[in-house]
C-alpha cells in the first residue's frame, strides 16, 4: 500500500495548473456512448475514477482509444452488452450514469447498485423516479437496477431534492425521448451544465442547464463531437485551501473563477486575499492572521460539500471558534478524529462541526477515510510545523486528484509518495 509522507511548515508559493473536472468527465464519458459516431474528449483528468469508468465502457463493448494521457476517443457503435458489471460499480458510484445513457439509446439497461466513498446515504430513488416518469419499467432486485421501455416519452419531472446524479442521468435519457421533458428543482452545478453543453454539441436540444428548470426536447439520434472538459473546481479549491493553511501565495491557473466564488468568499472571510483573473486566481495568505467564520454546505452556487473537509482544516488554524454545518451528507466528518491526532480541536454535534482554532498542527500518522477528507489531511500535513505526517489509504485521494504530490512539490511542498516503512524512514532521515 502506498502512503504520502509530508514534512510541513513551508508556505506554498508559485503557480499550479488545474486539470479537467473529474465529476464532469464522468458524465461526459457516459454520454459519449449515446451515439454510434466517434466522440473525442480532451482535458480528461488521468485519475482512477475516470480510468475505471473507461474500463466499464470498454467492458460493454464500446471502442475506447486513448489518444494521449488526457484525450480519449469513444465509439459506441460496437456496444454488445447493456449490463454493467458490479466490479466497476462498486469502485465508483458514477458508473450509474451508464444507466441513463444506455436507457436513452437502447431503451434498456442493467446496472448494479452503486458504491463509491462512504460519506453518507446517497440513494438513487430520484434517478429511478425520473426514468419511470419517462415511461420506463424500473426494477431493483438481486443488487441490480434494470430499466426497460418500448419507448421513452417526455414528461414533467420534479426532483424532490437537488441531486446532481439524478439530474444528469435523467437528462441523458430525456435527450433521446419522444417529446418535451421539463426537469424542475434541477441541480445547477457546473458539471451539470457541462454535460448539457456536451449533449447539445452532439445534437441534443437542452435549454436551461445552470438554472433550476431544464427543458429537453428529445431528438431521434445524436452525432459525434469533439469536446473539452471544464476545469476542476474542487481540485482548484483544494489548492486554494492548501495556500491558505500554509500561509502561502499561490497562483491557480486554468480555472473558471465564477465556479469558485463560494470557496473564494469563505477564504476571504477567513482573512485571505483573493485576486481573480480571466482564467486564474491567486490566494495570498502570507502575513495573514486567519480569522474565524461560519460555513454551511449547500447545492451550487452554495459552498460545495466536496470542499468542506479542506475548509475545516483551514479554520482549525484560525483565531476563534468557527462552525461548519454539513447539510448534504451525514457521514462527512469521519476525518475529524484523524485531524485531532494532529492537534485539531473539533467537536461534532449532529451535522455541525465546532472548530476551536489552534496555533499549529503537528505531524502524525493518519488514514484517509474518503477522497476529499484524504486531501484535507494532506493539507493539514503541509501546514504542520512540527514532525512528519504520514497519510495512509491514499488510493482514495488518487480517485480524484491527478499527480497530486507532483503538483504540490511544484509549489514548494515537501511531500513524497512512498511504499512501505523502509521508504518512510528514508524520507524521515532526509528531512530530519
């Protein structure tokens, strides 16, 4: 098993380039199989989740050709199976997007019930409600979801709660349904907009993505396209928090600043200086005393739940008592006990973390409980002025961050990816 080993206490400085958005890429890859023509997608992040989904797409018979590390060409004309194997689903939750894509194209699909990070209940009842509204017969048994229809028909669908996954899944199926579909209380996240734009570039007729009402006029077929994935707002936000926690000065390039407004606003509340450019953003926290603030996670454009652990690490170093309220997932504070090993003073009551700022974190051995919490523990290690931090279970982090340690080293971090105790001891000797 691999670990990250970190000697912290150095302010990060320099510039870092942000890759394509993992969450957008997963939706685009699933939608790419909905035509029998070639689809080329570039700016793909080379992360485990993307590679697992590409494996699932190949497994059902589609042709997948890697043009380079960040570009893939997919052709769905060779699909010979409408059943997605459990081995893929248990690794990444977003494999369920193949349900909407296959149902839209072939009017039939079978996918195992999903897995992914254990951050709380994420039922797929809204997905199934949407498919049923479009005319599909949906059944769940033996750990499988199967959906089938003679034909799909446009419908008026109200989402009982905002769900990114359900919005994207129903959007894909509706794109090839007969007639007009209206999705109310739709998710507004940037990756929902990206999937809608991608489908439109393939000939779909989708309007209103980015608002809470999306209108889809079904088309008979989709055609090939070439498309570039949007920048990853969560990767960018993670580096923003790393700059803040280490009192650094970092230019974060290849971003859409509008997508980062909630994170920027809270870091500014905490005392950081945020400078925005056309496609870049600078976080200045050198000579800054971090201040307390309050954060509540909300659907976009609110503060993203995927940034909650990273922001909590920053607030753990701020003067005063901060609160972070998690309104999306109930198990998102599992990292708090790990952060306490590094000196964090956090008390969790129900869905609220009460954070008493401390002078510093200290190095410790911790384990990543999920993707974003793992990244947050790395940030804490970078900020720790005493000792060495070892982060176990980094396979979670590798699900969503490409070349994480290399990018961090590029802005001055003392971090290495190692395998086993011998390499850990070598690193400790080198930095002591």
